[in-house]
C-alpha cells in the first residue's frame, strides 16, 4: 500500500480540529479494506486508487460542516445492502458519516470500500465518466 502519512497529516492540519478523529477513523477503514491503494490529494480531498488498474479514483474522503462524505466513483453500480449510498449522479454515490461509534459501523464502511474496489477491479470502466 502506498499510504503517505505525511501527506494526510498535512491535509488534516487544514481541517477543523473537531473533525480530525473522524477523518482518521474513516481513513483507517479504507486502509483496513486490504487493497493496495495509492493515496493522494485530489480536488482538495484524500483520494484512493489502484494504479495497476487505473489512475482513476475509487474512493475519497470529503469533510463538510457537520459530516464527512465517503465517496465512491462507481457507487451507482455497487451493492448497497444497508441502503447508505446517497446521490443522484450518473456514477458517483457517497455515504454521509457523522461519527463512527462502534465496530459494526466501521466494518460496514470497510465492506463498502471493498465492494467498490472489487467492482473497479472487475470493471475498470465503472470508474469513468
């Protein structure tokens, strides 16, 4: 995995301090998915992709005033067993996260990251616009 703690920490320093723990926790769910992501900052947000299939972003973290979005570029075609995905665009969907207070919530997010990534591996075109 190519996770760059210093890039993430530099980005995190520019975010409201009250959101730091939630942002770290969401990043940890992405890391826990077990995929060999590359991490970088695109569009002002941490983004994650698999360079062996595409430089297209699979998932990203985007803070807002009272929640954080965990976004999926192929969200419209991925499974949504918990009915958490929001959005009406052609491909993009996101989950609004206000807090991660128990392991079940964390595991659910990890499962969504795995599903999105597995779809991207099976069909890299699912990430295109």
